[in-house]
C-alpha cells in the first residue's frame, strides 16, 4: 500500500501552503475521507447539490469545501460538476481499502483532539486522558465491545501490511522450522505470507477472540485453513508451547518478560522474529513514528538497538537486524543448544 505523502501533490499546490495551513488542510482532507467523498465520486460526476444531499454537507460549507478539494488537486470541477482527479483515485480508492477509509479517518480525528492539550502535555508529562480526567483508552476492550471497529481496524492493517509481509517472506529463512506462533497476529497477514512462501510451515495466530474470527476468515480466503489456525488468548497470561518459531509483529516494544517467556517456550535452535518500525539508534527516525508519540500512540519509542539488547539479555544468540522494507526492521535471534 502506497501512502499519500506531500510529494505526491502537484508542486503548484504545495507552493501555496505554509506549515500552519497544512494542519487545517489535512483536517479538511480527513473530513472528506470520513464523509467518503472520494468514494462517492469514484468513476462518476456529481453536482454540488447532489454531493451535499448524498453526504449531508450543509449549503453554508458545501461549495467552499468542494472547491478546497479542487484547489488541492483532489477534485476536478467544470461548471457545477465535480469528479475525482487521478491523484484522488489512486490514493483514496485504489491504494486504500474501505477499512482504511473508515478506521484511519477515525484515528486521525482522535489525534487532532489530543493535540489540543499538547503544550500542557509537554509541560506536565501527562497523557491526554490524564489531563482531561477521562478513562485510559483500552484497545483490547474496545475491540471486544465493538465488532465493527475490530473488523475495520484489523482489516485496515491486513491491507496496510501486505508489502512488509511479502518482504518478510522473501527475507526469512524458515527451512528448518515447522511450527510458527504469530503472537498478537491480528489479521494474519504475516502468517499467510509466510505459509505461502513455505509449503511445509504450519502457523498459529494468537490474539483476542474477535480478532481471531477476522483472521480466520482471511485465512479461509487464502485457502490456508489446513496449515494456519487461530487461538484466542491473552499474551499477558503466557504463550503456548510446541512451536519452533515465535514472531512478534507490529505490536510495539516487547517487554523483556515476554521475550524471556518466548525464549523459555522455544526448543534449542528455536527462532524468534521481531517485525516493527523501531526507532533508529540515534532516536531521530522514522519521523511519523516520533510524531505519533504525541497523540497517544501505544507503540512507544524503542530503538532497534534496545530490542537487540533485550534479545541478548534473554539468552538469544545469532541476532540479526536488517531494514528490508521501507522503515520496517526485521530482527531475528536463535535459542542456542542447551
């Protein structure tokens, strides 16, 4: 999946935007996503009145809103008709699933809300929920209570991670391993890619029950149900035994306690795999991971070096780390013979 970064916009558009206006314009684009404006105009033209009626945009803001999208290079306009530009078709339709459209726009709105207390957070070291006096966000409980959000979030990641899943499958040598435990494996995207690449491999996706149901459907569509199964469970309660490879993908910094538990469960020559966008050793990259820290991201800011040292401290050896796909680090370690 290719993301819509600023360099994709026409230079004439970027030349007009200063850093403060970028904040406002990004919020307007997110509003267009939440309203599903670009999906409404996919392969067709509509008048401003038709768009307003379909998407419930008040006439006070209708024309300024649509014309802003024209000025940004996301819509074409002729007389009173509007339709998507190739830029909008590519990045809001072809490169994004409907799950991304729904879920990521919600995530962005939450981020904007949290930025309203940024200065107080910087001064106090407190999180948004602490400043506002509201309950701490609980991702797991939210996914359990809202199956629609669970599906949107899980499937958004399924499409988002296709690139790094294929890269991991090409990079990782699993010829000596037969059973993989995919811890907090979510949509199953990584297990599916690895199973396709390694016909001998069997995998288990360990996650909460609502997510496991979604993963199982993805596995069925991939026709891999005989070699990939799901198991509902809480990783804080321990990991199941019987696997010679254990993978942690896109779950942020992994505690030494959990890594030690993985070490204890693996047999001699067992493999541990970490896949994530860890921060560079000097702490300055990737920029978007650093920015997410200020809007309540649960991923933390563990560096590649810190995760390598954590593996060493648990007893893993033959540790390798490589950035194979974009900003994603692949880190592996082997449990030595006892």
